[in-house]
């Protein structure tokens, strides 16, 4: 479901190190080269972009690039551009992939791979805290819906590595919520679930802890844990109840990446 995808996007955004800094105005830890790239992969529990069951450990590839800290791309943020890039402010635009996956409930159809146009803005507050969010609009006709995301994050250097702690809220309009968590009359007849049409509002609140541990100059290990609680109409969706996850979801993973830098 898209709720799971959003949480993983938040969590994996820190895994490649420089990828997280692309849209966040944290204090720089290292000097940014002209062009940087990160390539790798690892295992993730709670989500699979390649179609594996979310209740199992699944291999997840990773790759990203950052050019002059202006233009960047990765599998979860898509292609982005920092229109505003100052010491304390980042704001810009992204074309984000819109993952969905196959439903585990026979007879229930989910939207195909789509794309969102997103506008974002983040401000760094004292204590190296980033506050902001983004608004996302479907541009591929999969939902014709709009979603929003707000977060408060802190980045700190620890003896183990670079730690990013984030608290976030997500929400959406009725079109977006219905596309992923609604059950129409036809689907209800096929699956035996109750007809359900959630309205606009908050989708979930979550917390994510992400650690980036360097291994020499070229390699790093990224690890994350994420806990998320469904809210409002989303929490009452029979799709969540049918999967016996109730309102809570937990995810985690470990990825290894190799950093390439070009000055």
C-alpha cells in the first residue's frame, strides 16, 4: 500500500547519506563534490518495491546522484531540483515515482505505477532541526489525488555514525485515500469485504530512526527502523483490518552503499 511506500521513502532517504541532504537543510557533514553517486542495496522488512511479500525480508536495490547540490535523483524521491538552496532553507520541485504493488487480497485491484509532481520546502531551526513538508499531486492519472507530508527531523553525529531522527504526518484527499484504502461495490462483492470509501484527512503518524555508518572512505552501512500508526478513516479501512495489522506497522532494514565522488 502507499502508506508503506511513503514510510520507506522517508526511511531510505537517509540511507544513502547525501541523498537525504538533497532536500533537507541540515548542516553539512562533509564537503559536497561536483557530482556524487551512491550504489548498493540490502534487505528490508515491511515493504518491497520489487513485488515481494512485505512480511518477509526482501532485497532492495539503491542508487542515487547529486549534481552541485541542485539536481538529484533516486528511486524514491525521483528527479528533483533545489530551486532555493541556502544555508538554512531548501525548497524545490520533484517528479516522484508513485509505487503501488499487487494486493495480497484476491479480487482487489490497486493503482499501477504512477508519478507525482511535488513541491517541497524545509527550514533549519536551531539544534540542526529541519522543519517542513511537501505537497504531491498525481500526474499520471492513477488517482488524480493530492497528498501532503510534514515532518520534524534532527541530524546528529554519534560515535556510531550519522543519526537522523524524524517524526512525520501524512494525509491525502478523498481521491487518493479511496484509490489505495477504499473498497467499491464490485470489489466488496468479489472479496467479501465491506464497501468502504474513506474521506480526506490524515493517513498516518510515524517515527523513523536512521543511522549511516561509514566504512572507510568509499563504503557505508545504512540502517533504519520505522513505526507508524494509521489515523482517521485510514485506520478504519477494511484493507488494513483484513491484513491483521490494525493501526500499527513496523519496518526496518540494512543497506550497504558505495560512494563515488567526482570533483
